[in-house]
């Protein structure tokens, strides 16, 4: 069972699990963000996220957690999505947990594969590590991390693992707080790789962040039958006293670019609201090729 030092595994994150909504139903999203410590900021961010999702085509889930303000936001956080490459962070975390249980460090080969998998979103590396960890240990990690609604993809198709915004937020909290599942060294290793993602894959959650802010990100993108994209982004951000997490999952976007735009509308709303008066980082980065990113059957 996941145990955080300094906070429980529930708290604000549990509130994320129970609040639900959808971008197309903007009228129901008036109170998507909550904070007993900073209620005014929560109200402002609720409106900002609502406006970011208003009128967008497709389906979206959003989870935000700000440690400083004890603020959480939730939009349909229990909905499951095909993971695409976002699951690669889970694969690496499970590999590190396996190595911890075996009382060893990652081998040079494992480290090389992990770097390719996270920083370049290399699919062959992900498949190799998925098989090396194995379903039993992957499921064990999910249980330890409290990611109870995540379902591993069948027949080696890790890109079809079913994820939720709530579970992805739990994973980010695990990586950014002391806990009994991953050592500090393991957590820092994952975050270091997420902070070295190649430029063309730095879109999504980092969009609109202040230039001084440290970022870590992992994205995923996957079309259904060549259209109706699933596009996701998870990110952790800190610096100058700030410390918050963003998860945006989308599906049924007409193009990959449209899905990225939806995610970045939300991300900019979050960064702008939580960093009033701060300038944002330089503009859009080059987009990756619109090729399927994730291990999936040929007929999806």
C-alpha cells in the first residue's frame, strides 16, 4: 500500500477521484477545483479550466494537484483511456521497484533502454522492458502504487493499457514525494529522464509554464483506425516555491494536433493561474511525426 511521508495517500488526491465532468458539459464544471487553503485560486482555476475545455471536440479528463495550495482539480478522472506511450513511465517505475526488491541497481543495458524509452519514446525499448518486468511485477507495482483502475494491455500491447487521470496523478505524486514504494534514488532517476525528453516531444503539459520553472513530462499519442486520436500528457512542475502536477488525457480528437491543442489550452490555464504575473516560456515546439506511438494491434 502506498504511504506518503508528510501526507496521506488520500487527501486532495482523493477529492480528484470523486469529482467528475466533461469538456462538452461545461455548465457542470463550475467547481472542478477545490482548496480549503486557497479557495479563491481554486475558483479562478475552475473557470479557467472550464473555459479551456469549452467547445472542444472529443473526450477529456483532467487532474491537477498543487502541493503548496493544497489544491486539486478533477474532470472525469475515473474514465479509462488507451495509454499509448504515457504507460512508459509506469514500466520504468515497475522496473525500478523490481530492481529494489532484488537488491540491485539497473544494469547498463536496462539504463540504456530506459533512457530511449522515456527521452525518445522508443517503442522497441518499451517492449523489451515490458517483457523484462513481466505482468506479475507490473501488476504488483500498480497495487503498491494504489493505481487500482489501471489495466495492463493484453498480448504484449502495452499501448492499450487502460489508464485514468486519477491513477496517473497518483503516479506523479509517487514520483515527487517520499514514499515506501520507490527509493529517493529511483524517483530522481525517473524524473531526470522525464526532464530530458527530446524537444519535439515537450509539448502538452509544459505549454505556458514560466521560463524559470523546472519541468518533467511524458506524452502519448495514438490514432484509432488512422483517425480519432488519443493524445495524453502528464507533467510535474516546480521552482521558486511552486510544486504542482498536471494530467490531461484525451480521445476522439479529429487530429493529433487538435488533441495537443486541447491539452495545451488546459496547461496554459493552469500555469497562468498558479503563476500570476509570470511570463511564459517561448512558443510552440516542433510537433512529432503523426505516427502511431504505442504497441497496438494492427487493426485498432
